[in-house]
C-alpha cells in the first residue's frame, strides 16, 4: 500500500471500528432538531453551515467570502445574481495564449483544461487583465450538462482540436440558464458533436451504393440527452404495462431520426483555401476542415440539401398529445424544417422534464432523489410559472431550493447524498485554500500524468458517450441490493482510489505559500495553497482550525469522533513549522476521510 494513503486508511478503519468512543458519538448526520423545514426551503441560510452546504451543491466549493455574501443576501438573491452574471468562456483564453511569446503560446487540449480550471475556480484570468470569473453557478451547471451531453477528446479527431472542445463547452455554459430546446438544437448542430457521434456528412439512403444513414446520434439523442429508454411518470418512475416498462421508441424511430439528420456538413462561412475546404454538392463526402483555430468549429453545421432525405416519411416519437399524427413526419421538408420538427417532437415528450431533471439533481445534490423531488423539478421544467417549457434557469432554481435539497440530509438520512466526484474534491480544496499562481496561468497537469489518470475523469475527457459513470449504476453489495444508485462509485476503482489519494497528498503537501515545492513549479503556473492564512491559527489552536475546515469542506457535518481523532493527530505535530504541518495534515486527512467523501 502506498505510504501516502496509510494515514487516511487508518482514519477510515478507526471510523468504522467498534469502540466505546464511537458508540457514544453520533454519526456525521447533523442534528435535525432546529432545521427540518419550519421555514420555507428558499428562506435563509440561517447559519454559515447552511450557506456552505448550499454552495457545495451550487458551486465548485465555498469560500469564506462566498459564505458571508450568501448569508448577507439570501438564497433567492444569490441565485438571481448568478443568473445575471456574464458567461465566462474558454475560446478567448485559447486565442490569448496564441499571442504569448514563443515557448508559451502552444495551444493543446491541456490549454483548454487550463481555461476550464480558471473559470471553474474563479481565479484571476490573465487573458482578461486578471479579472476573476464570477459565474460559479453557471460553470457548475455547465459541468453537469457536460456529463449528460457528452463529447470527448478521446475521439481521435477531437483529441487534437482544443478549439472544438472549448467551443462545445462554451455552448453548454451559454445555454446553462437558457431553454433546453435551444440547447438541444445547438448540441445537435455543433461540429464537435457531429464528429463525435458521426452525423456530420450523414447522407440519405442509396441502396444501389450501399449507403444508409448513420444511426449513432439518432440513437443517443433519445437515449442519453432527452427521454431515455422507457416511458416515465411525472415523478421519474417507469410506467408499466403488464408489470413491464414501456419502451419510448423502437428501431423504426431510430431510422426515422437518422434519415432526418442527413445533409448536415461544415459551415462554409469564411471558406477559403487557407482555412478549410468548402462543402457543397460537388465534394460532400470528401469535404474536410483542417487547421486549429478556424471558424468552422465555432459555427453550427449547415444543410446541403442534395444529401438530405426529403422524400421519405419518417417515424419519430409517438406519444399521447404528439403534434405529428402517429409521430410520423410527412416528406417534403428541407433539412432545417425537418430538424426543427424533430427537435420539437423530442422536446415536447413528457419524459424530458423528469429525465433531465433527475440527472441534474444527481450531479448537483443527491444520487437517489425521491420521486416527489423529481416531480417538483419536472413541473418547473414543464412550466416556469409563466407558461414556458424547458426553462433551465427555473429548473436549476427548483433543484437547489427544493425542500429535499435543503433538508434531505434529515428527511432521508440513510439514502440522501452522493459520492463526491474526485475532480470536484480537487477544485474544492483549491477554492477553500485560495489557491493562486504567480502568473495567473495554471499548470493543471503538474504532476504528470493527465488528470483523468489520477481521478478517472477530466473535463470533456470521458472514454464513452455514457459519461465517466452511468446515472443508474449501483455499486455491488448493499447499495444495489437496496435498489439504490451510486453513479460516482463506478470510477472508484482500486487504481483511482489510490491515485486520487496520492494526488491529494501532492496538492496538500507539495505546493504551499510557505515556500514549499516538491519539484519544478510549472514556470509560475503552479497553484499554491494559501497555507499561510491558517498556519498561525493551526499553531495556536488546532481545534479552531478543524472548525474552520469543518465549515469549508464539510458544511459543519464532521462527527465528534472524527473531530477528536483529527485533533489528536494535529496536537501530536510540534515544532517551529507545526502551523503549516497541521494545516496540511488536516486538509489531507479530511479530503480522504469517509465522512467527507460522501456529500450530504
């Protein structure tokens, strides 16, 4: 076993061991006596702990300033403030890096990850005069959407196109508080998705040439991005007939959507010999775009009608209240008209609200939302209060201000919560400790190897269209036996458990404001934890230090047993550098503890 994980394993074993101390101490569940729903869920927060817990769900982790600000203005005003913040995008950062001096101007997918990290953390952005991005909620929701609408650099073409993936992520961030119908259209026509799920240059059927429309995107847009495989009640539970779930579509439906999605290709805007090959009827099948930072990745695909199937009737989704008779789209429309008809056919399906709502709840709040919670969120998706369907702003508000989100740790203490994603653990540490670099740039891969090798995940780096983990995955044993879901456990393998622990060790002990560095500092781009902020408190009062980290990292939910175990360890650290060492040990042990690892 790695020497880096011995301490946290010992703490985990101690936490689970039978002992008189543990028998006397309550678990990490908070006392439900005062905050169990006497006030409306949207009221408050009434304590720093409540503020920190809300920010854990709505951002990549609370800071002291964020907690104070939320306490001052309340949940509703904070949400309105975040909804109004301008979107922080990645493309301008990549463009800026290209203007830097030779040696620091090479743009790769790691540069895209750098831009993503700056926006997610809200650290000063050197491409914007060190202005700090402030749209934390938008960035958190965009990350959740990126785990539903999956595009990945693991595709051989996209691996070398950072502008393509940054453009995709910017599209998600831009649409995070918009309407799902627009998101669905923008996702369908984005060239990155066209490449990833292979519907770009999809041609109408020609049996004589053995050409049949590609069905890849047609299948996944239904299964993963909108309605799922079975019909759902408004609370997200499967509808049954004869005791069996009812399929939402069949192979004829997939073929209908595939035929409809023919004729879309690169956008010709800005076409020229030094940019990319123009796409028209003469070179449709061989048309290609080459180079790096060019308009074609940023523009939606365009229709080339000669390759669109406008002569066949297309079987789409058939459901109660469907606008198309029998769900069949009559022939005769052009590519754009038929695409809009298809997207409306999907958008109006009754599954979309509970399907998308549940997935967003799982990414932000809890892996096993109650049917009533899903139903309330689906209702907000169906009608934002002004008769508008698909309003993601209303959906996010409903998710975060629902009584189950605010009080679920008391209402359902045995099933509420989610395993923290390892990447989010990393970001929470950096935000809690005011991490910063010398230049504003961020070397996110130091130490090597790539971040997904440490954590089993990285932004837009999934190995599958099914995301890093599947929403209905249930870890074998008690979880699956109870019919519960634990999506994030799918990447908690023997390898990632150790690698994540080692990565968090490096972050806690190797780069800190007390002049520490384990090796080369990334040319001024390494993030350093501000250990100096808490070192004096740690040296004089380690108990107060634990209270501080209990708030920032665990929303006040640390059990007395865990606190006493950690305090004994911190008190054992003496000497002139005990302040810094206590900070580092406290961070490392908390981040790898069982109690912290489950977000309640």
